[in-house]
């Protein structure tokens, strides 16, 4: 029985200690420690014998499906800054580079910030059905190359899309399993100040963006999560997004995303 197994194991351990110790003495408290180890070992063996097999060492946590994360929000809310910082702290994720026909801004790098192209080339991609989503925004095309997303998800990698509200709505219809996060400023006044701080467009264009931002913010309820991105608190914003991602990866019964 278990008691006899424990006794035999403990005597064996004591004998080995006396034979191999340099001074023939056991360490203070050694008996109790050996007995504790012996008890656990014998009990484990007895349980395995009763249950008819060894206890599994395989991870209990199920393998997580890769996420398709959509980060959206009105113009000027800071999507680019949030994405840039997220790329630094979550290097294991794939950040899709959006194709666009708009003019390149100062400091932007082709192929890194956006894939810049003219309208005829973009329209060719549309014709060949090579875009997961595309839209005409402020007179310029923007779209997501389908192959980028498919390849990353196929490797089990989480994918991040930076989209305007219109594009996010399209992805929700095409891929209901996607995770959508809406960024907001502290208030409307703060958002307008950010738009004016760019100084890259005339008043008429700024007016269009403000009016569009108002309409887009009204659709906040369509998203899974809303995260405030206050001025000067980028780290807090990114940390909240990381917490959302970690929580979603623990969600059960997620469906595999198919592109």
C-alpha cells in the first residue's frame, strides 16, 4: 500500500545520504524535506497507477487563433502614432502597409508607412481583386493588399490594420471575427486642434475633415472597443490596446479567420 511504499522510499533515501555524505551526517531539516519529496513522488505514482496512465505534461491552455485587429478613428486622433509605438512593443505582430494614391507627406517612407501609387495602378489592383478592402477617401484611394493579410494569418501571426471608419465597416462585414478598436481624442476641441496643428491643408479641407470626424464619431457603437488617446499619453493608450489584445487571445471559441 501507499504507507509501505513511502516507508521503503524514505529508508532508501536515508541510506543513500549516509553512504555518499562526506561526514556521514544529514543536513538539518533534511529528513522532513526528503519525506515531503517522497510523499509527493509516491502519491503521484499511486494516483497514476489507479488512473491507469501518466499525467500529461502538455500545456492546458488551448492554442490561440491569430487575431485580425482593426485600429480606426477620425482623422487627427493619432492612429499613426499609436500604430508606430505598437510596432515597437509588439514586434511579433504583422502590421499591414496600406496602399494609397494620396501624396506622400514629409518624412513618410514608401513601403513602410504606405505603398504609394498612382490611380491607374490602384485601379488595376481593384480589377484583379487583389485588395481586401478599398475606398475613395477625400478624393484619394486607400486599400488593403489581400495577400499581406492572408500570408501573415497563415503563419499564425496576429495582423493589425490601420483603417478609417469606412474601411473598418467594410472589414466587419467581410470578416465578422475581426477585432475592432476605435480611438478618440479627449473631446472635439482637442481633435480640431490636432488637425489644425498639421498645417498641411487649407481651411476648406480642414472643414471637410472636421465634419467627417463628427459623423465618424457617431459610429463609435459599431466597434468592439473604444480607447481614448489623450495628448501626451501615448504609452497609456498603447498599453490599453495591448491589454485588449491579450484578453482577446484568451477568449474561447474563436473562429478561424479566412481571407
